[in-house]
C-alpha cells in the first residue's frame, strides 16, 4: 500500500548536465556521480531524509546529457519551489528545467532515446570539453552508407562492452546518420535502447570508414561476429550527448 501511495506522489524531473566532472550518472561508492550529487541535494531539502531517484538511463564517465529525465516518489513539495531550491544548491554543471507530478517511470516508460556525437575539425580553447578534436577530412557519404546497415533491429554485441548484465543485446535503430557543417561533424542516432559503449563504438567504426580504414561493406560482417574486437575502438567520451528522451 505504501508503494502505491509513493507512486501516486511521483515527481518527474527534466534536467541537463555536463558530464566532464562526473564518473557517470549512476551512483557509486566514493565516486562523484550526477545521481549522487542530485540525491544529496534532495535529501538536504527533505530534512536530511534520504531520497532515491531513478534515471532514464546510464551515461558513462565524461558523457553529457542535453535532455535527461529522472523520477522520485513520495516527496510532498510543490514542483516549482523544489526546482528553485535545487538549482540554488546544485553545482553550475547541473540544471533542473522542470519538476512535475507524473506516473511515468523515467527508465522503463521511455520509448525512444537519441544521442549525438560532436567532432570538431579544429582546436578551440573553449570547445574541447564537449567535442572530440579530429583535424582530418572524413568521407561523410561513405559513413552514411555504412549507417544504413545499422538501421532496424540487430544484435549489437559487437558494439558493446562485454562485462554488462543485460539480458539481450538486441536493439532497434530508428534513425542514424552523419552531417557535416563548416567546422564540425555531427553523428545522430535514435533507438529504443542502447548498450553500454554502443554509440561511441559505432562512431569509432563509422569514422574509420570515413578515413578509409574500413570498407562500408564490412558493417554486416562486424555485426555478425558479435564480438567487440571486430569493431573499431571507442571514441572519447567528451563528444557524446544524450540528446533527447521520448515517452
């Protein structure tokens, strides 16, 4: 009965954060994480009574979130007041956009997740924390051709770290591709779910195609191998953003 009451008092929180100073979203003992930082602030507001939050997904060390959702139960306080207090107490690299009542489960009710990866073609003194500097010309046409092989539902074991406890490595990609702007390359991928390290591995592999190190036609073979060693190395974390969550 108490669980039902808590759920009826569920609050959904929309936020954004720069992941540079954190060892990922998920709380860890003796580690600075986004979840841990937010829970400490919430608990202080809640008269030092512990508050646990559930996020829409896990981001790794150094990965950012342009849009992120989390929920917490049984907290009886007006959303606007709570948002104001939290933003006053949180560090400047975490911002709360909205807090409101909702029965949604931040993780399990999410239908689509979109990630973006940013590559800068030139070194910029105020830009490097949120992109990967790669002063190389990439063949975007070939990269986008290779992305077509990744569309739809596949086993993405070749693009995921093997030491995870997931029940399946099947994912369905709805949209994927690269675009080139004046001084940057931007990768966008939307799927029902993502495996640990999956986006960074896909970026690394398609970048190698853009550099001529791998042929476009090798993607089906890489998928079929179901081995992380068959794909390219992962790109640095700082260029990766969890961009959008759809419920």
